[in-house]
C-alpha cells in the first residue's frame, strides 16, 4: 500500500510595524487553494510546492494528498479571527483525508497574528499534536523566516531556500520531499538543530549572489558536506517583525541512522558556523544610502538603472504607494522613469478619462499625494503570467484594474488596484512597455526584483527611502526582540 503524504501550508511574511491588518479576504484574494486546486496551480511551476509534487509523483510507493495552502501578500499583523478561520478550515480538510503517514509543510516562517506571535510555531505544533510524535514532518522555509524553537521542535527537518532572490524554491521543495520519502522508507532518520544567532543581517546585505552572503553560503555548504549533514540552511531573518525570534539563524539537519552522535555533531557544527559569521558581523550591517546621496551618481551609470525603493518594499509588507523617488527624480528633470504604484483611488480617477486625454492626478500615499499633470496611456485588467523561475515562484499575477499614465516630465506610472510585488519583468512587457526605453526602473523591493530586472538593467542601486521597510532596522521601536542582538547592541554572547 502506498504511503500517504499530506501537503499543507499557511504562508505569510508579517510586518508588525504596519498599522493596516492582514484580513481573511487578503488570503482569499491571494492563494487560497484546497485539495487538487493546489496541484493545478503549482504543478510544473517554480514554487516549492512544485518540487514536492515532482518528487512524490515520481515515487510509486508514495501518494501526495494536497490539503490546504493559504497565502497572502506580505502585510500587517494577521487578524486573530482570520488566522483562526484558516486553522478551522485547514484542520477540517486535514481530518477529512486521515489517515496519513507523514506531512510536507509549507510555512513562510515569519508569520505573526494577533494573540499568536509565533504563528508558524503554533500551527506546526498543533499539526504535531494531531499526527503524534512518530509520524515524520518535513518542510520548506523562506530564508526570511524568523525561526523559533517551537517550529523546529514540531518538525523533523526544515529546509530554507538558499537564494535571495528566491529562484531555487522548486529545488528546495524537492529536497524537503526527498527527505520525507527517505524517512518513510527507513533509509534516513533526520534530527535537526536550530542556532539562533545574536545578530540580524541587514536587509540590504541579504543578496546571496554577492558578498557577504555569497561567501557565507559557500562556507555553510562546505561545512555541511564536511560534517555529512543532510541539510544546512541559512535563515537571513525578517527584521520587520517585533517578535522574540526575530534575527538570523542556521538550521542544521543530520542523519541519526548514519551517525549515532548526530546531535553532538550538529551542535558542534552550529558553533563553528556561529563563530564564522560573528567574526564578520560588521560586513552584514550594510551602507544605507539615502535618496539625496544617490542622485549625483546616476548620470555616470549605464542605463537602464534598477533603482530599488527599500523603504516601500511590497515584498516586506509595505503599501507600495510611496512617491519619494519619483518626486526627487522629477525635480531633477530625470526621465524617462518607470514606477508602479498601488493606488486604487488614482486608478478610479484616471479610468474616467479616455486614452490620450490629459488631466491632473494625485497619486501615492494618502495625505502625501504627488499631484501632477498626466496623460492616460492605457487601461487594462492587470493580469499577466510568468513562465520562468523568479522570486516567489509565481505563475499567475493579477494586479486588478490597472492604468498607465505619463507625467508631464515624460515618466511612466503604472497604477494598480491590487498590491503586487515587482517579481516579474512581465509586469512591464505584458503591457507593451520596453524596459530598455527607460533610463531608470524603480522597483519597490530590496533584493527580490533583481532576478527579474538584472538581465535588462546593467546598473543596480539600492536606496534607503523612508517607509515601513526602511533599511536601518535600529530605527524601529521593538518591544519583544531578543537582547542583546547585533547591530542594536554591540556586545553579546551565544545562548
């Protein structure tokens, strides 16, 4: 008889410094997939779930049982009622498919809800209670997870994507699924260890294709191989969550079947890795260059320039409606520039005009609108698809009703009714825009947009703009983080 493997996940990156809560509708309008709808959405795509499907479907002695996957665009604190409603639906669906022999889980790792600060640790713990201590649970994590001991205690093996931008999600799903299959077959017996570092890597230093993270990951891989580990993951951490587990970490997984001293081995390895990164901690703190400091350097850079708006990072929960960069560039008469703003009110206003008409339009953040004369260039439904591996692994995008306008200064503004992170170049090309026609492309992110835009942008500039995802984490008022924690405190010791 085939082993039955359940697949389920609640996926959210929660920014606790944002006042607007994340609601149940945000999940329902995101990716709310039950049963075989999970397979329909992700089979053949570039998501971790795609990798899980690949592996389980290829095993004649295994059967994948999709249960529920609920995901919302990063945003503010999840409402208590919303989280409890997701749990109720997930457990009802889970009970309906029992018995199962194991689970693959797909949390993000940085979820926070009202009354549930360790959301991922909470639901994984409930799952462990339902399965009992013997049945295996493996899963994937976004490297921006803030990993808690409860998350590790509830599972047998968690594996994080190794890239940022996240382009190895499918491979990570395959790895987690293979570990579960091998555990069920009795060929491995995984045991894992969490190392919570007394530091938080700055968001702007989390690009894994450049140092310092590139060298750190190479060292992590080499160390893991030398110590015969099944997996060694770097958790970069998500600094915009005021929770006790905020910060960077390692998760190490060894095989007790291969090494009777596996627990001792991974603890020793964890100490070695901690020493390595802490000796280099200053490298992970970042430059944090503001708008006015960046502007003089733009003329000398090859075009188009990818300008990363770090303070309004949609992938970090920000609203995606700041016009700080657009205003600064227009004041310097820099054009042509492309920017996408989430602004349903501006879309509604612009939609009253005919293509080709000019009119005054207030755009951007409520109470701080940028008002200028614009010409309506295009109206669309805002839908597009992405077929190649990009950050997030998404295939289908829906920005809602969308308009394109051109300012008097010659800059193009895309206005959407749904908050959409800039993870795909198709956000431009699907609507007839040619990236090489612009001198600057503003993307509301830090590292994630690089996977999409680097192929057409020879220069990349990170800008520490004001906002709820500004790069300097020490400017946020934390109440619950661990102490001491670098860079907040300069002295520390490992727990």
